[in-house]
C-alpha cells in the first residue's frame, strides 16, 4: 500500500511535466466507453500480473513495482485530465477512471499481499531456507482469494462498460457548459 501511495504522489508530480494541448483535450473528450472485454482486460491486467508474479521469485521485486506503477498511472491520468480542463475536468477525470479503479485497485492490493507472501516463500525455498509462510500459491486459500479478486475486477468491468458511458457523457456536458460560460 505504501508503494501504491508513493506511485500516486510520483504520478501527480510527473503530470506537471505534461502540457495539455488541444489534441489531448480532443482525445479525452472523444474517448468511447469500452466494451466488456476491453474493460475486463483493462481492469484485471494489474491483478493478473500480481497473480503471475506469485509463482516466481521475481515477484519479490515485481509486485511492489507493479503496485507503485498502478498508483503512478492512476494519479497521472487523473491529474493530466484535470489540468487539461481545469476545475471542470474533475468530473471527467473521475467518470473516466473511478468506475473501474474502485474495483481493480482494492483487488490489486489484496492480491498483491498474498502474491508477495507466495513469492517470498518461493525465494526462501530457492535459497535453501525454510519458507516462513510456506508456498501460499499452492494453497486452496490462495486460489479462492485470487478468484474473488478477479471476480471483483469483472464486476468493475461490467460497471465501466454499462454505466461508464453515462457518467462520462454527464462529465462532458459539465465541461461544455464551463467552456460556454
């Protein structure tokens, strides 16, 4: 969680280096709501990566890096959108990111915790030491947690593909009214 927060702060700081131009504003205003398959891939890609890292000693470094990267990308995209449209961009930023993120981020953090335990256990086993927590990836509890996290991501994808368009259209209306005023 700490590295996710560090990634968020870094994303906010890095967004200051981007100067939103007309092309970026146009792209943000014309983005379409993804279909369920695309939304599912978008929502589950980081939790799936954490799941795959659970079966590798590389997960000890990869999972914390993954959570920091997710925090960075989330806050970077939110901040750039707000900078592109000023205060009127807040609804668009939240409507375009929040529906999926409110499902996928908790899933990523929960799955990262159990995956990191598994990767540490594998690392200790490879090094010849007795694993502190066993190989959690081989347990039924691990697979149940992974399945629940991925189902939560699927729910987020359903919300994004079904209702995300309405939220984004509402936010675009706020931007249009702000531009006319």
